[in-house]
C-alpha cells in the first residue's frame, strides 16, 4: 500500500498497552476472554485491536464492516495462530488447511455431495436411532436423577457423526466413562487452548503436557487409521458416507483420490467439528427453553400437532422440515451463543476497510460473531431470547450478513445442514417426551474449549402425560374437515406436447427433481425431455413447447452445468424469447443467506427480460425448511398451469386398455438388479459360471477325504495372474438354516422385508421383499463364535435366573477364560440359544447380532498363461467333530462348493496375491515348492505356467498326500509336466510322506 493510499486513514482503535506484553494481562482465559472482547467491542466500537506479546489481533463485529469483510473478491479465510496450533490435530483438513493447500479444494469438492439433500435422507434413520439411545438413557434418569445436558448431547452427536460419517460406533451411551477418543480429544483441545493463551516460551516448562498431547493425537490418529484399514479390508467400495467418498472418489480436476494422510485429517476434523458444535447448540437451546416456558409451550404445541400422543413417534425425513418453530428456537440460540464464536479473514491485497482503516495483505481480522449477533440491526433488546426474530418474513427483511453462526463463503461450515437436521430432530423428540425441570435455578455459565457450551447445566426430567399432549383444536378440525362431496375438476391431458425439463445441479438434487417431473409429465400426456441447462444454450424457442427449469446456486454462482446457459441468457436482447412459456423452481438453503436463490432469481429475471412468459410464480424450495412440502405444492401448481394451457379434456375410459386388445396383461423384463445385489456390491463380487465340477479323490477308499475341483468362467474384462486368489460368496447349508427356524419358530417361506431403522456399516444390504429362508441362507454368518458383547445381549434377554446366571458369568469372564470356553470351543450365538432355551431374544435382535455373510478365499490352481479366461479351484471339504463336543462342524464355504455343479452361477471376485509369492521372472533361479493337500493349488498353476511356456528351469515340487492312489491330485498333469522337464517331483515315498 503506497503512502498516498494511507493518507486520510485512521489507526484501528485500541486501549493503551504495555510494552512487549500489550494487553495480554488484561485478557482472562477461557470463556471469560470471550466475554472480555465482547465488552471491548461494546465500548471501543465495531473494530478494535488487541496486542498480545507482539501479535496484533483485530476484532470486527459491526454489520457494515462484516458485510464488507464477507466479500470474497477482497478477503479470504485467515488461518490464525490458534488454528495453526490445531493443525497439530487436524493437519490440512477442511477446517485448518491453508488457502493455498491443494487438499482443501480436492476434499471440499469430493465431500460436498455427502451433504446434499439426498445424502441427508440417508443419514436420517441413523440420527433417529442415536436419538433413541439418548431417550433411553434419559428415560432411566427421569424422576430419579438429573441429567448432564452438555455431556449427554456430546455423547449423542459423537455417535451420530461416527456412524453416519464412518460406520464407527463409539457406543457412548453404553459406557460409564467417555470413549478414549473423547478423553484424548478433550485433553488435546485443552492443551491447544492453553498453548494459545500462554506466554511465549512457556511451553518449555510444559513438556509433560506436550508429551501427553502427542500421545493423545497418536491415539486419535490410530483409531481413525484402524477404521480406514478395516473399511479397505472389507472390500466395501460404496460412497454413501464420508469415509466411502474419501476412499473411492477421485477429484474431478486432478483425477486423483485423497491420500490416506489427508483422509485421516479430514476424518479427525469431522469427528471433532461434527459433534462439538451441534452438542453446544442443542445444550443452549434446552437452556433457553427451560428459562422461557412460553417458548417451550409453543414448541411443544408444534411437535404435538405433528406427532400427537404417540409415545415413540417415528419421524420421517420430511417431518423435520415442518418443525419451523423448533428451527427458529435453534437459530435464536445460535444467535445469542454461536458455538463457534469467531472466524478470521485476511485481505487479498493491502486495502482500507470501514472507509478509514488501513489493513495489510494477510493481516488477520477476527469476526466476533456473538457481538455481530447483538448488532443494533437486530432491533431493541438484543439480549432477549425471541425465536420470532427468525420468522420467514423477518428473515427476508434482514441483512444477509447479520447472522453468521457457520462462518462465511466457501470456507463456511460444510456440514451445517447435517448439524441443523440432527439438532432439530433431537430437540423435537426431547420436548415431545419430557417436561424440563430447572431443579437448580441454573444461571448460565459458559465453558469454552474449541467451542462454547453451557457449563454444569443439569436438568431433572419428567415424562409428559397424554393430557399434556393435546392436539390443538385448529389442527384437529383441519384433519377432519375435508368435504366428502367436493366437485372434482374434469381430467385434462396433454396430447404429445413437448415439455423440456432443464436442471442446474452440482449435487444431483435438481437433476433428480427434473427427472421426477419428466415421469409425471409422461403420465399426463406430455412428451418430456431432460437435459442440463448448458445443453439448452441457443435452443429455446416458442415452438419448442413449455420449459421448466430446476436450478440451484453454488456459492452464489451458477452450477457447473449451468454456467454457459446463464452467460447466454445475460447476452440476449429484449424480445429474443417472445412466446416462450417457462417456469422456474429454485433450490437452495436459507442458511446461506447471502446467496440464497441468487441464480434461480437471475434466470427468472433474464428469461422475462428476453420476452418469455412465466407460467406461474417462481418456486423457492428451502433445504433448511419444508423442502419436500414446498416442491410438492409447487409441482401441483405447475401441472395445473401446464394442463390449463396445453391440456384437453380426456375420456377417463380411454386410459384403460380395451379388454380385447391383443397385448397381454404382463410383460417380462430383464433387470440387472437382484435380491443379493446390495451384498454383491458391498463385497465387489460378480456372477461367474461353473464350467466343470467333480471329485478329485477316490472316495471309495478308506483314506478318501473329499477334495473338489471347480472350473469357473471369468466375466468379460476380468483377468488374473497365476498365484492369485478368488473370493467366493457362499450360502449357509439348509440344516443350519433349519436350526434357526426351529429355535425361533419361523416359517422359512414367509416373505418379509428387512428395514434398517438406522444407518449402520454392519447393516444387512437388503431393501426388498425376500423369504426368511433366503435371508438366513445368503446374508448372515450363522456359525461364527459368539463374542463377549453378544453373550451379554443374550444374558440381558434371559429372565430365568438359572439360565441367566451362566450367560452373565460368561460375558463377565476374563479374556482367557472366555476364549477357552466360547471362542476356541466354537460356540456360536445359535449354539448358545439352543442351549439356553429361556433366552427370549427377538429374531430381529438376533439378526442385528450376526455379521454380514463374507466371502471365503481360495487359491487359484490354474495357469493364467494357459487359460486366461478361466480359473480352477481345489476345495477340501471341512467336516470334523465340533470343537465344543457336539455333533459335526461343517465349513460354510467348502460345504457350499460341494453342492455346486456345472451350469451353476457363483458370486466371486479375483484378488491379487502377494508379489513375493509369485515365481521369479528369471527362470534360471531355482525354486522349491512345498505344500500339502489342497495347498498344492497355487503350485499347480505355477507348474502349468512352466509347462505351457516350455520352461526347463529348476522347479522342485514337494507335496504331501494320504496315499498316491487316493489323493495324488491332478497326477496325470504333474507327470506330464515332469516328463517335459517343467518340474521335478520326488519319488512316491516323498510324495506320500512329503510333509
């Protein structure tokens, strides 16, 4: 900045400061420090400076200044010293990444779809399930002991983000003490805060705390790395949660996936930010509801009207958008105490702000959010808790930068919609179920670590009675007041009118709505077509029929598939689209107030300016409100307008095919989907045809033990290398399935549909009708040894003391005793249920305890050089006395493969072996192969490779068998290879006793 530019500017206001230390000794620690800077803002004005040990910190809080600082063409996020300290935990994760670090943009673009409306629908069931765990804990406390609100909300939000984001259950509500991750996190954040508030150099005297910090970070990293490792090992390649997207989505710009270190940092960032802020918001909301009974009564009336007297309502995703007053309560709580109380920006160039204050490029300016939220623009009495500040009409009138609880612009909180959906759901369920009793006359005391929470806030709870949940009279009247004999309008249909449906969508929501409208249009007689807005550049005209546009904004700009269209619109002359009829539905999130509906509004205005005529008023669907309801209402109005303009009266009878038409009643169509499609996708297996199957052993001989040969045809495009493995997805044997049916009294031919009430990585991938037999045969592991946790569940469901006691003792046994009595003995959950008949475990709970059926791995025994499109297997039947001493144990995989024949279809996938297990490419290197039984499989492939290529390198093959005349596997092939010099096999004695 030149001297001339500085002329006329003023210094930023500040108190007189001491040399070197500045104002450091005036600033209290923790939350008191926040209250101090808020007081300074009230006294010094909307912009002031603090000096702390040589560092300068600017604080801005006035509306006009914040509006200026929110301009992303002049300012960007500043990673200030406190955030630099947190990089020791979160690295280059979204929250702590520097602006020029490439991983920020890569991760942001990869993860944005995980917070789309479609993704929110997927998370809802899991949020509800975790909320029920909170309700269960509070039910036990109701009437007997107070609950620690902030502590329990932290348990809730941690479990929610763990399950929704990473398929990991912290099991916070089944623990007396916090999960070790939480303990480590709390200590690490405390250390980071203390370091930020300490005198420079003081860390030299806190080496023990620094060592503990490093240990805590290592613990958190270790947990996250293990979760990542388990996901990779599972073979699950889905992208329906945060971890799946990070592991299996490539950046659209670079074509690269996120690296594992950055995935770790992103995971830790989400686990921290995804629960800390939401738990604080819920805690503050419950505090204000407790202190404002008139607001609580109004909020309870809203949930009672929606869920009535149901003691355990089952809110669906669409219900949450209808809870508008609950959302107002949360927003007003976030206004008074935003849980993340500040964010920082920096100028892109030297500049002047507020018309008179010079700031340098890169200089940090902290936006003090609680003080901004008390700006005079909010009206009188800004300290009063008043949810009506967030009535829709008042929100529309309010300056867009006056409410900033989630930050600003593209570096704002990516998960805000996730947090608000979860908080609205939980708050509604809590106030629907309980009376909140302020038993200590609690006075708000704020605790600050990374975020703000009420400190030591406890409540007594009492269950609400039926009489307290009265359905409001107006609601009851509306529910039963629909006239029965209302005249219906004549049915109208379009007769082949072209209908163009265009979408502007980065996350798929608008494209999905456009596709749904196309289906509806087809049913109404239109001829619909769906395309992106960019595909319509230069193609709109009056003769092409009506046009419906569904569009969103992306940080205030057109989405990727709409940029060219918007630029084209802005260049049109008046009258260029005369005669065109159109409708626009805007999709957005009112929480992003600065850019809400910006692009849909622009499209609507530019179409009208070019001469087009609107069919109906532009729709505005708010993802933070009743989104589905708004879309449904606007869609209804759209079809009314379209059919009035383009429809004709239709003969209802014409919609039914004539009885004597030659077309039959049914049409059989092929589909690529199947009942096991979800399970197959999870494991990455594909259908493979069995080309041949036969026994390799002389089973008439007394030494005969079954070893079966299978030849499979690989799907097109699938290859393998000699020595690789194949994973086969088996089925449970009939006898095992029948045991389950007998224990639970099931009809195996009953058709059911398994619906998961919550999102879980371990949930069975079934979402369609199937028989109980198919469910037990193809989806669950029935024979795994029971775990300590499973035995504890059985004990919980056993009322009979003589049977409950041994189960409880087993669950409480020390690890070695449990291993000996259950694990090593191979006792499954089913075995224990058959032994302890008094256990009343519900069948649904039994299913929940069982792991998903997993593939079994076998070595490929064929040569990729000789038979590249086929794989051979040798499978030894596992049948032996049960280790628990009861009956015979049959291996699931080998038993299944004993039953398949030529022409059958298996679900399988090829897996690479370790490179060190392959034969050396240099055939002059001597190789010795040693195996027994079907362990010979990969060596057969190696020998066939050498035979096929006519190699005569030194290859010695030792293998054991029971008797050369009984189970010398593939004897003729090995003898032919030996005769050709491809391998040397020792004499009969070494074959027989080679091991």
